[in-house]
C-alpha cells in the first residue's frame, strides 16, 4: 500500500475519528494516492455490496431481542433464579453474577450492552451484601464478556460474513468455549472466596427454589428456542432470532406485563440506530479489506509471519500476542474487521487451521480488549454506570483477566472446544 494510507489511518485514529469513518477514509486515501480511476468508480459499489449478505439480517434481530428483554423484566428474574440455587455458598452473589451473565448472554449477544445493564443490576446488590464495590463491578464486567461468546453473538455473525462461513456453524462453535470461560470464572471466584472470606447469601428451601425456577422458565425459553432451533436445523440463525424476538415480546406483554405496546417505537428506534452502527462498520470493512487485498498487504504479511512462525502452534500463539495488543486500542467488531482479511487467508491457506476454530480464537481475543487498558470500552462503561474508578475495577478483576488469557491459550491450542459440536 502507498505510504500515505497508514499515515492517514493512524492520524484519524489518534484524533478520535470513529473507526468506521477511519476505515472508509483510509481506503479513499489509498485510491487517491494510487491514481486508479477504476477503483474510485468502484468505491460506492463495494461499500454497498459488503452488506449484500443474508446472514447480516440476524444482527438487527439479536439487537431487538436485547432491547425487548431490557423492557420486559427478564434480567431480574434470571438473577433471582441463579440466586435461588447457588446464592447461599461462600461468595454466592459473585457466582450468581456470573451465572446470571451466562443466562443473559444466551439472549443478548452484545458485551457492551450486557456490561452496562448487569452493572446496574448486580454491583449495588453485591455492595449491600458486603462485597468490595470495585470487585463487584469487575466480576460483572468480565461476566459480560460471555455475551459475544455464548450464542447468539453479533461478533460471531460478523466474523461468519467476513470469513464466508455458515453463521449457524460459527454460533455453535461458541457454545463450548463460552461454557469453558464460565467454568474458569466460577473457579476463580471459588479461589478468591477462600482468600477474601466473601459473605454467604440466604439459603432458600427447595420449595422456594422450585417457585423461582417456575417463574423463570418462560425466560429460559428464549435461549432454548434460539439455540435449539439452530442446533436442530429447524431454523437458520436469522429465523431463530426472529422467533426469539417474538417469544421475548409475548413474555414481556403477557407474562411479566412490564412491556407495553407504547414502548415499541422507542425500542425499534434504538434497535435501528445500533444496527446502523454495526452495519456501517461492516460496509467500511468491505471497502478497507478490498483495498488491503489490492495493495497486497495479506501477501506481505504472510511472508513475514512464515519467517517468524514455522508451525501452526507458533502461528496461533503469535496471533494471540498480536491481537491482545490490537485489542487494547481497537476492540470487538472494528478489530475483527481489520485483522480477519489479513490473517484468515494465512491461517487457512498456509497453516491449515479450520476457519471456525480460528474465528472463535480471534473473536474472543479481541473481545478481551473490551476490558483491557488503555481503551477498554467495556471497562469504562462498567466504571461509569457505577461511579467507580476504571483502574480500581481492572485491578480487582485482574485474576479474571489472567484466567481469560489462559482460556484463550487453551482454545488456541485445542481445536476440539470449537469444533466438537459441529
């Protein structure tokens, strides 16, 4: 690529231009510098054609489910369900926090939204029970990382579109990694509970637990419908998301009765705005990837990486380090959009790595950037909604960060976790 392109990209990023515009303008700078009139004429066509993919229809529907869930009181009932069965053990509310995050993750699919919502629900409750406030916020924030891993996952949908793999397969590939991450986080709470002597919650009778389960059963129908119809091959991810949105609407209107028809204009507006943000990033990615390929960046990167990493294992470990660094500055979907066009052809073509396995590792690696300084959007979201220092949150949640890194290494070196259910 011409020298002006990386300069434009870095300059725009440093001054705080939104990443979607950075990608579009950097690609435009390359075209102007190259003097290729054909590329200039093809620019708007490429921008539009990047969105011409049926799999992207799942994104607004998953976002809609999250918005409906927020207005239907579903989150509170899921928290009560988790508390009924595990709240009485030492550090019970921390376990409840993570399990509730897992339940919500199977519905919401967005880490930032989940972190903001669950921080307001769980952090004050844990503080009242005697937990350190920064620890409570940190547990909630890292529990929010499960959102883009356990299906449905907007990040996995975007990767599937970029990598041209089946959205269904990509979502299924995230199930075991999400459960592994949840298990390791629960183990971390257990070890920290021994060190810090966390308080116990109230022990409920089996009758009370049964009633909590019955009250939450309709809410559990939402992830069951979404994941179940996909696994059974009854519906595509887009169709299952539509069914999930319908089930969530019926629960909010007729079961919890906290959702009103008058709420829907605002819900649909927020859904449209959030969808537009995601899809603009995808369109910008298409143009930027097109320019990268034209400028032979993947080919150049492949030569360098082959000199450094001689085996698939060495390549995956190199990718983990590179993306952890990238994730501290650019997180989630924007980071995915930037690195997949460069690294995926190398992973599959040179090292023979399965694209689904590679997608799980790359996606989780970049998602971890949500809670990694200096940027860490998820870290600042959790801190801002709870009025706690972002540094204090990260310091108290450092064990979870280290465990997440260990989980990433395991997932990178053991493809079974990503591919066993396929």
